[in-house]
């Protein structure tokens, strides 16, 4: 009779162990998913934008037409990024023609290592003539040599874009690192405005 009573007790002990293991497995999977979510395949900077109805950079000039400016969403590839702190970037919109993208009120910046990345930008498109001094300043930001900077002697008229928000596709950024970078940008904000009043 004792053996018969021992069987239910043994079953309950085994069930409790298996339940404990399943809870442990669930905890592990949650931790793993949280760790994976700390990295994003798509990065967002500035205002939250959807990227819907975006036109390509090659269409930008035609869309602007003879207007002074237009609010629009554009997608294309990044050519260059300011290597001082990511306070501007350029995107090609025609044969040898580059559009400079700045960020509204220097309220945010982009990573310095997104050259060649596909991005979506939302904001104001306009035509702008950039002075020689400003062009040289941008060249310095880009890290060009003194000789290359001095070789800039003519102003440049080209499309320009002031972005409210930027989406960088296929770009992994660690959440913690992004927050630290944002704090650094806030710390350097005054310098950014003084050094880039264009």
C-alpha cells in the first residue's frame, strides 16, 4: 500500500520540476529577446517620420520646379557626413550634383559612419547658393587637406534640404550608445550653432 501512495507523490515532484524548468526557459527567452531588441536594423533621428510617399533624390529638382521651397520626403543614398559630429550630410541628386542636408535648428545629428547608407529624410527642400567661406568650412568638416580647402574659389548653387527627421536603413545602433551620443550632442549644441550658421 505504501508503494501505491508514493507514486502520486513522485508524479507531483516531477511535475513541479518540469514546471520550474519551463519558467526558467521562458525567463531566458525574454532576456534574449530584450538583448536582441537593444539593437535596431533601422535607426531614427530627429522627429518621428514614417517615410511614406517618399520621392527619390533624382526627382527632387523636378518636384521643386520654380518654387522657393517645398515640404517633402526624399529617399536616397548618403554620400558624405560631417566628420566633426555628424551635423550635415550630402546626397547625390544628379550627375555630379550634391544636395546638402542639414538638421532643423541643429536639434539633432546623424552618425558619422553612414556613408553609402540608404536614408529617408523629411523636411524642407529649397535651392541655395553657398558662399566660398561656407564651402571651405564644410570642406574642413569633411577632413579635406588645406590645399583642397584653398582650391575652393567659387560659390555653389545647388539643392539644399533642412530635415526634421531622418531614417537610416540597415543601420544597427545600440540603444544605450544612442542615448549617450544624444547627450553628447546636447552638450555640444552651442558649439554646433556657432560653428554652422549657414
